[in-house]
C-alpha cells in the first residue's frame, strides 16, 4: 500500500516529501506509509484510525477487552476477515444473520454526536459522491479493505520509529473518546508507546467528528504547524 501511495505522489508531482492524512480505514494506509516510506513524509495525521485487534505488541487483556466491546455480529465479521478472508464478502452479504454493522449501515454503532452529524448538510452532500468512491465495486471498496485492515500484518504500529527525530515534521493522532467503532483504549496505548505522536483526544466525540464544522480545517492546521 505504501508503494502505491508513493507512486501516486510521484505521478501527481508532489515533490520529494508530502503530507498524508488517513481517516478511519485510511489509517491502515497511513501506518503503512510511516513504516515503509517515512523518508517521503513531511507530516502525517491519523484520524480515528481503525485498529486491528490482532496487532502484536499489545497486552492481551487490552486487545481482548477492546474486541469484546464490539457488537457480537461485528466480532464475528472481524473474525472472518482475520481468519478466513475469502469468506468476507459472502459473510457480509448473506441474509441469514447480520454481518458488519458498518458495511450494512447499522446506526446502533453511532454515538449521540455521530447521529447528529450523520444528518448534517455536510454529510448529506458527501453522499452524492458515494458511487464514485465505490466505482471499483463493493468487494474492492469495502470487503477487501476489511480484509487488509483486520488481516495479518507484518508489523505493528507500536514498533514504529519516529520518522522526524529532528522535529522536521510531525505525526498526529485524533480520536473521540465516545467512538463506538474504534476503542479509545487502544489508541491511548499506541501513543503511550510512541510518545512522539501528537495525540488529540476529543471529549464527547464519536467516529464522525470530522463532519463537525471547522474540524477538518483544525486537523490540517495542526499538521502544517506541527503543534500539539
């Protein structure tokens, strides 16, 4: 994935260094870039990045507790993506029992703030472009993403080294403390192990806080200025 990002940056003529922002499932791309091509980065931001409950380097009790906070149908769906990825598409499209809450648009996984933001004009405007985002088909756009995100990684985020030892850039992680999709406990552990990450925990925020007015501007401003 990192090499794909690098090739895209080259094709776009972004220069020797560029910024990367990964939101939700986009976090897997950002972690990959930090791991494999840190020399190409001017800065990076991870925004409510989805966690893999099978990453190494995490205390088993922490990962298990975070995993068990998920709805039962999501625990099954995540387990399928991790252990039998060839069944992911079938699992999430069959009608006998519920698959992934996210893929099936089940709102019970949304926090109170998320439910408010889901109906915001900004969110409704984005829905106009949903077909473009999924133009490669639902398997590539949703189910394969799930397989990659929750599959077996060859590294863990907690093993990463600081890509900016001389403070020539910065890495930020933003997380809502009421996110019902991504456990805040695992993000806290990551930044505890990687103190060079600038951590922004938002009280009362869920998974969709980027839809809040001015939030995206704030994330970009912090990244460009490199401030905590």
